């Protein structure tokens, strides 16, 4: 059984335990960085700190009417400002009997000290109200970490004795390794993504439009009970020559480009990419498909696929606690004949959690020194997404999610087929 810090990854997450453990991690980081509190407005950070449920919404609305979390040092639970109080976790409402699910739950009486009304930090009066709310819950002269500061908030905080600092050290250190329940959440989100992608693959044929595939995929996730898409579905035809694609500032391939009503044609090789957010945790799915009534890969395409599978398999075998990520970069490059097998603006691998892409980031333009300092530990998650490309042939790209365990790695991806490529590496 795969374990992290001696604990087996469960089939189903214990979300109450997960929230307790995340809160404990944030508390430990407040002590480590000598902060009195952190005020969090970034959606991924709020999801991590509180675990409140909220529906998917238009970005313009969600950025104006914010969920905001306040984690105060030595406090038993966090505080929350939200437009959706019915989505607050049960520990923020001690008198509630059982959780109340959004949106059908009946109105509930919430502890006003723990759950407050929606915050409007971009408005002058909204920022003043939010800052007053914070000041009531932290000591005078408090040092507060913050992840997002609007101009009205900055002006409001300037009128207090509170000192603001970046919350990044706290949130990054807490989030970079996952608890076993977080890993179970990621695996569950990925399973739902793969289940919906079955319908999209079945609909792939010459003449189908990109937005038709998107509609099929979105309809299926809605049927499966998911409404929050983190990465809009991509169905991008990849040219055989880089010069035939959109121009990029770095000279590499342009990916991803937005899906449109463009029609997919016989022989198109498409890279797809999407991700959902389920219960606060992201998934990430990618494959290479061939648009044809008889989608048989060429010998050159099979060779690229075999190289991609080998890169991921050997990187998974190498990844373990104590291994730095520069070793993964060098191994992948060696397998690919000395050429770096990922796009210039991306990475060999990235983390995933309450964000679609987060630390660890492997093979970025931060350079080799950064990768060498980035050492894997139990609970870290890697989404491997190498690209094996040959000018004149095109390339192969897919994604696989793995978690670092106490003694190696375990896959969090499911069993979605590699079709039209063979299941066994040729």
C-alpha cells in the first residue's frame, strides 16, 4: 500500500480530517515565520485554508464578491467571509447537525465570529469593512501575511497598526506537500475527468468542431455532478513544422491555443488538455489523438510515443524522497537524445492541488540551480507532461499525475486508454 509519512492513502478522503491537518500546517507556518495571522483572498489559498464550498461563477463576479479566509495564530479554526455561507464547513458552524450541501441546503444560523458576509475588497467601503473585521480578530500591532492586496485595502490597512507581509512563505510551505486525504481528492477529481473524456474520444472524427467536443465533455461532467472547470478544454491541432503554427516569442510551439468552432480534419494530430476542480482540488488530463476514421499512428509517431512513455516511466522510477528535480530534468533530456523534452514556456512536470499548477515546478526558466534546490518529499505531487517533438513529424504529448510516497511514487491518474496508440509500449 502506498503511504505518506506512514499513513496509507485512502480510497475516499476524510475531508474533516483533511481540513484539520491543513489548519495545523498553516498554524505551524505562522509560528515558523512569526506571523500573527494570514489574510487570504486567492481562491486556491482560501480553498486550502477553509475548504468552503462555492459554485462555479463568472470571473468578474468571483473577483468582485470574494471569499476571504483569515487564519489567526493559535485559533482553533479559521474565519471566513463568503457569499455562500451554506457552503461553510461544519466546524465553522458548531451548532449545525451534519454538513449542508450547496445549493439545496436550507438556510442555517452561522457563528458570526467565524463566518461573515461577502467581502468586496476592490471597493473603498468594502475594503474598510474587511480591514475592520480583520483588526477585531488580531492583536494590536499584528504582523499579518497577505496574498492579494487591492489599492483600497492598502489604504485601509495604512490607517491601522497592522503590519502587512507576504503570505507566500506560509502558503507555499503548507501546500507543497499533500496529506493523504488531499491525494485522495486529486485522484477522485482525475477519475471524474477521465470518465467524461470517454465521451469526447468517442465523438472524435473528421468534421467535428472543437466546440462540439467541448460541449460533449461539459455535458458529461455536469451529468457526473461536476460544474467547475479549471482549464477550458483544449483540442489543438499540432502542425508538423513549427513555422506552420502561430508565432511565439521563444520560437517554440504555441500551446495551448483557445478552442473555437474550427472543424477538425482528417489526419489532424491534436493535443488535448483540460482540468476540473472537484471538492476544491484540481485534475489535469492530456493525451495526443489522431483525427481519422482509421486513426493508426505512423512508425515515427509510435517512436515518439514510446520515448514519451519511457521518459515518464523512468522519471517515476527515479522520483523518491531526497531526489532533487534537476536529476529528473537530466534523465528526461538523456532519454530524449540530449534535447529537452518539454515546451520552452512550460515544464517537465508541475505540482497540482487546490491550484491547477503549483509547486514543485520542474524544468522552468528559473534555471538549474532552482531545480537542484528543489528536493522531493513524501506528499509532493508531480504532473509529468513532457513533449517529444520532431520537426517535420510533429510530436506526442500527454500527462500523468503521480504522488511521491515514503519510498517512491504512486500514480493518481486512472486507466484512461492511450488510444489510438497501443497500451503496451512498442
